[in-house]
């Protein structure tokens, strides 16, 4: 259960980071 929770947390963090990175790249390019 602990490992599953950690996996979910990591997945969520990476997803947020990806969105933030895309937004940052779009802002710098545009």
C-alpha cells in the first residue's frame, strides 16, 4: 500500500512538472 501511494505521488509530481515545463517553454518561445 505504501509503495502504491508513493508511485501515485511520483506520477502526479512528474505530471505537474511536465505541464509546468510545457507552459514555461511555450511562454519563452511565444
